[in-house]
C-alpha cells in the first residue's frame, strides 16, 4: 500500500474515533509521560539494588512496577498479544532517546540531538497509534524490512512513522482543557 493511501486510511480512522468531536487526550498524554518516568524509576531502582546490594531497592522496584502497571491499564484498556509489552517498550525507548538527545544537545551536537528527538517522537506517536487503534502492529508494512549483504536485516526507512507522528500530533493539544 502506498504511503499516501496509508495516510488517508489513518485519517479516516481518526475521523471515526472523533465522531465529530475533537479528541482531548491531554490527560492521557500527561499520564503516558508519568508512566515513562515510572519505567525509568524501575530501571534506577534495579541498578541501585545491584550497585549497593541492598534488597530494599528491589522492594521499592516492585511497588513502582505495580503502580506503573495500574496506570498503564488506564491507557491500554483492551490489548491482545504483544500490545502491552510493545507499548511499555515504546514508551521506555522514547524516554531514553529524549534523554540521549538532551545530552547530545548539551554537548553542542545539535544535528545528532535532533535526530534522537525525532526518533523519540516517532516512537511515542507509534505508542499512541497502536493504543488508539489507529494502526495495528500487523498493519505495518513488512516491505520496510529487507535483507542485504552488509547486515542480516536492514531497516529501509519510509515515511510511515513521520506521517503517523504528524497525524497523532494534530490530535494532541496539550493546551485544550
């Protein structure tokens, strides 16, 4: 399916979701950022436990994990297969790429920073595309991946994530109350 047709199909799905009313997802967007930070806290508690040998960090990790699961259920209401885990990893990867981008920006590596930020934003919007059921993981074109001689699998970039980011970005309006 051509990129233009994919974009048209996504827009049609969004219109059906809105049912004539603009979507107000600002609370869910805030919640997703909180979940990103909880995932990060889980990672830090793990490393603190390993570095110090103190079990209390594992106990805290378990409490934070339960909180993260409870909050994630508020966004991911109906999932099957890998959607839950995929969603968690999309948020985690997006958060980490934002942090790496910020560090690159601090070092004056603007081009690299902006590349990290773009990737973070695309992954974040893929999270929303999947969880708003605008896109299903199985709908992502398998032609984007092809084998070549340099590496076992080479990602062939297309505009799918960029278009999805543009569309999802229009749905979110953090200033709308």
